[in-house]
C-alpha cells in the first residue's frame, strides 16, 4: 500500500483474509479517521490488508514521501503524525487485550461505549465479525443491553 487515507466522507473496513479464506476485520474507519495498511505503507511492501468502502465516500490520499516532506518542513505536522501513530498503536493494544481477555459481552459493551455512532452505521454482520462472535450472539448481546434502558 503506497498511501494513507484521510476519510472525508464514508465508512470503510480494513480486513485480512486468512489461508482458509476467512475474513478478519482489523478496523472500521469513519469520517475524520486515517486508514492504511501501515506495515506495508512504512516498509514500502505489498499489502496483506484489504480495505473496502461500505458507503459513498470521499478520501484524501497522502503518500509516504509526501508525509515525510510535510514532517520535515513543518514541525507541527511531524508532531501531529507522531501523536496520531501513538494513539493508533494504543488503540490497537487495547483491542488485542480485549480480544484475548474479555468475554463477548464485555467486548460488545466496550465497542458500543467507544464507538456509539458506528453501531447504527455498520451492518451487524460486520460488527459481529469484528468482535469475534456469531451474528446470533451479537443479537443476544444487543437485545440484553437495550432491554435494560
């Protein structure tokens, strides 16, 4: 992947397909989020992450050389990119820890709490896949949390 993308409008999902053809969603991205296969982007290698637009979209594209030029010419941009990467890395660690240590209900509650606006914008099939649960389990989790309100 030769670029990173700033999402002006739309909804995207980034996923990896394993050797058995199973899709594993790594990330959703909405307006005002950045998205790329950063391993491929920074190492200038072939991507193993697929990115699919799930809605009408508009994106801005930034190449690695463009990013490096911005960072070298504008100290504030270098700081911005460093903070953006730090935040993304921290979010990725929280997600991995949640997947490894939390039950489906806790993962669902965390997701709903962190990203309440996503719940209405993304088909439940993909939310279930992201959380590592079946569509039926997600329906049960959803109904158990909404019945308390």
